[in-house]
C-alpha cells in the first residue's frame, strides 16, 4: 500500500474531528439564540459575532488546507511538486497528489467564504455551494483510487463514500435552506462519521497489534458493514448530546439575566432580529 495512505488518513481524522466539534457547537449556539430571542439571546451570538466567527473559521480552514497541501508535497516521501518522472516514465506519488487536491478544494471553499463574509461581494449561499463542491470532489477522488485493492479495503472505502457524498448533498441543500438546524446537524453527524470511519479503516488495514485481518473473508465484510452502522449511531448520539448541552447552557444562562438588564436589551434585539435570521 502507498506510504501516503496512513499519513493522509491520520490527517483526515484530525481535521474532521475539529470540524464536527466546531460546527456542532456553532450551529447549536446559533439555533439556541434564535429560539430564545425573547430572553435576550442576541447578546450571546449577534450578527457581528457570527460574522467574526465565520471569518475566523474560514481563516483556520484555509491555513490547515495549505499546511495539508505542503505536507503531502514536501514530507520525506512526497513528490515535491513533481507530477511525472520523465526519466523512469511514470507518474510520481499520485496518492499524495490526490490528497493535496482534496485539500485544495477545501482551501478554495474557505477562500470563497472568507471573501463573502468580509466584502459581501457575492450571494452568501455561495459558501455552502463551494463546500458541497469540496465534499463532492473528495468523494470523486476516493471513488477512483480503489483500483487493484483487496475486497475488504475496497468495501470499507465504499462505505466511507456514503458519508462523503452525503455531506456534499446536505451542503448543497443548505444553499437553498440556509440556517436549517436539521440539515446543519446532519452535516455534523456525517462529518464525525467520516472521521471515525477513517480511524476504523486505519485500524483494519494497519492494525496496531500486528495481527492482520483477512482482507478476502466475506465475514469480515459483514462485520465492518455492521460496524459502520455502529459508527453512525455513535455519531448521532454525540451530536445530539452536544446540541442538547449547548441549548441547555444557553437557556440556563439567559434565565439568570437580571430583569432590568433584559429590558434594556429588548430594543437592541428588535433592531438586529431581521439581520440575525439571515445567518
């Protein structure tokens, strides 16, 4: 197997874990504030704060995308920007190039999001469209680098594609239904499913104990398929717990707000209400 696979998979796990924690917390907070405007919630997550968080998120994603691309190219076994070896007449480290291309599209999505939230130069929904394209490109590249692999290896990567293409579909639906908490939490669930399944693939194909799996045994295929369902259940549970926790914390904090302070906040909230709904 290609030496870039374990490193690329480890990077994918880290990035998806960061994404689902951040996204779940952010969307849960925004939804909780929209539901509790009568309690003075806009001071916790008003439009200006939401815009700043979007800008910070875009910068962070862009940074890690650039780091990912550079790591795939310039680490010890990387192609160092050489795509084709003319001396030996073969393509050079295509696995690294594919991973770098995945990072590239997420970097483009982050760049578009950064421009949109700093200049308002284009429709806001364009950031979700670019995110959908980035997820689709990730799945598209994964789909066509399975040639010549063992049966269990191919099957586990095919299961991964359900999560990746699912994220692309959900992100595309958000273009038309921005702020829909069901779609947002579904994307978070599929993101943690992708990350945890990356870990599962690494555990099966590169077992830390040294005891290798039989990659041609149909029983192993049945087990990992069932295991995929367990990962999905775990992802739904974790997202649900985090959503409920954030909602309870927000509501509990708002209920402790002194009545006099609440009265002073109401006029400001009415002015910001229509703007907050946009995000």
